[in-house]
């Protein structure tokens, strides 16, 4: 009788993984060290040096006049303009021109800032007025930009009283904030380009003015796409937020208008610190650094339709959005560190279920520079088209260094490392399933990579598995096992390389037969048995 037979080649001497980690309690919601026992800001922080500008640190306020509870004074006193490829091209620049025709039909160059002021100072009574104002100084996009989401929000989502308050109070106050730009932001702001290590310190008032201008789409040269001057930078103007009928857009607009209402109703006094820590890239440490699972264009789809971890964080802490104005696409060995942003909103849900809930009063304490003790590190993960690709040596090195400078390669270490800060002054890292989901990352591999990067950087880790109980138990069991067996960072790295060579490189299916953690358990146990 003829039958179909399937033969599976067996490697001689191949051992089937048999080690099973000890059972864990079934009713626990967390494992490891209690958060209260980890190093946290401000308790573990070292005293800050005096704030002062330098060649690698731009400070846009008068440091000699900084007083607790007072609005920082801009530096310099009078507006200084620079229109070049190293600095933000400001809407209020004298070089921001547009073609106009005089009474004789001759074309001359007019001031776009004057046109912006004229358009925005007109009274808004409905969304159509706002649309017409924005298009007056964006004529090239009058037939391209779609304001459906903004119109629906004003006419179908808001109650009559809410819409009236928006047009009579919030938007006029936002206009004032936007048009104060040359009086508030007087210093040229450098662009944080690739391969550039630079820090920028600015006030929340300055950032609010930048964001008001972003809402009204006033930033020049930032709307064109492919091969344009700013094609390697994220969007900053909010025109994409206003388009389409996505149910996400009303909730995004609610969240952002909550911010604008708050910042226009009170004086803003505290300092925000941005640092682009590029070309840096470990043992476990403490909490108050939050990992932003970033797109390489920081902020991802926050001004578009995106609404997952990164976009939500940028919405509830909108001051993060200003990083899109200045930060070039992150290279493989680069990250962005942002300190001092304030949370303005609370929310529920995720993606399609995201809902703005209410205004939030941020009570996070402040440091000597009057910044909130909130540090967010944006590290972008690699997008894997094939599941097996992520186990390759170069990809492992890339992700390790993005999180941590582990092997003088770029990824996790870059974000976690602070080379000049003693470990006892480093707070723990709060992170989770970085680069998983749509990016195709394996959650157990990514957890191990972040653990190694944090160890090399001298930081503790608080790992959130977002309700995945099995993953929580697997990570804890693996960490406990590695510690008990005295495995070093180098040992574990070499195990990852062995796993690729022995299980993944010649694998003809979508995934290897032996899972990563099983391989690690079995290999270490086999080695221990052979040396007994």
C-alpha cells in the first residue's frame, strides 16, 4: 500500500530540553522586589549642578532669574533670528516669506508672519472660520488638506455650550499664545540632528507657544513630504489630526484641548529639559524613568491616526510633542531623553477603545531646576518582517545597544545608560513589551534584552506585562534562574548567539522547535551537569 511519509532529520546527540523552572504561586499579581524598595527619584538622585548654557547645552531662559513659582524670563531679551539648516525655521522669522502680487500685477515677497497674524486675529465662530484662517497662509494646501475630523468634533461631538467656550475662550487664548512666539522664544533653537549629542532646556511657556503654533499649522517648510528639507523629521503641524472620520480623532482632540485650556488659564512656570543622547549606548536598578516604545520618528502617529503606547503618552503629556519639531529620525545608536514634562489628562482604553477621561493634576515633585521628576526615554525597536530575523547576531546587538553601549553598537543600552552618573543615583526603568505587537518582536527575547541592557547600565527594572500573567511568570522564573546560576551578561549574550546558530539559522519553518527560554534552561543545566 502506498502511503505518504514525512521524515524529520534529527541531529545526532541532540538533547530535548527537560528543565522546568520551579512552580510559582498562582494568585500573585507581581513577582520580584517591591517597587517601594527600588531606587526612585527624588530619593536616589544626586544634587544637580547649576544650570548654565554651553556648547552642548542650549538654555532658552535667564538662569540668573529662575525663581520657584515664577515664569522664567526668555533669553536673550530680544528676538534673534536664524534661518538656516541647523535651527528651527520659525514662523515669525523675517525670512518666512510668500509671494504676493501688487496693484500692478508684479510678484513680490511678503511676510508670512504678518499674514498669519491677520488670519488668526479674525474672530472664530465655527470650524469653517478656523479652517479658512489656517488655509490663508497655507494656500498651497487649500485643495489637499481635509478638516472633516475637526468639523465633526465641533459640530457633532461638542455640546453647544462646549463649542461656544471653545470658540469664544480657548481658541482666542491659543491665538494669543501662538502670536507671542517672538516675545517668548527669543533664541534660535538648534535641530537635534543625527550623530549630534546636544541638550535643550526651555520653559513650559515656550513649549506651549510652539504647540499653539503647531495646532494652527504655522511652521514653514514642514508640510512637504518625500525628499523635502524636513523629510527626515516628524510632522509637527496638526493638519493630519484634523482629517478623516476616524473615531480616534475626537478623543485625541479632547485630550489636546484639555492641555490648551489648562495652559491658557494659568501662568506656566516650570522648566522642561530635552536631551538628545546619541551614540551612547549593563545590572538592574530603579523607577521613574519611563520607556517610550518609540517610532524612529518620535511621537509616531500622535498628530495622525496612531493611538497606542507612544501616541497615548504624547497626548496625556503633550509637551512631548515639541520633540517632533526638533528631533531628526533616530539612527540605530540613538535615543531621545526628555525630562520634566507634565501630565495633563487621564484616559481609559487603548487604540480603538481610547477615551479621554478627565483633566489630571500632576503632583510629581520637582528638582532644583524646577522640572518634574519625570524622565522619558524614547528608544525605537527594529521592525521585523520575519520572526526569526530578530535572533540574528547583528539584530541582537542593535536592540541591546538601543536600550543600553553594550557592544559599541547602537539600541536598549543607549536609552538606559548614563555614563557620568554613579549607579546609586540612577532610578529604576519602567518598561514593558518594547518592539512587540506590530513590530514583530518576541516578548521573551525583548524582556531579556532589556534586562541585560539595564544590568550593563546599572539600573533596576520594573517590567509591566500588561495583563499577560504567563509572560510575567516566565520572565521572573528566567531572571531568578540566571541569578542563581551566576550567569554574567557575557554568558547570556553568548547563549543568545548559540540559540541563533543551533536553532534559528537553519530553521525552515516560521519558528524554531525549541523556544528561547527552554534552550537557555537546558543549556545551562547541561553545562552544570557536565561539570559536576
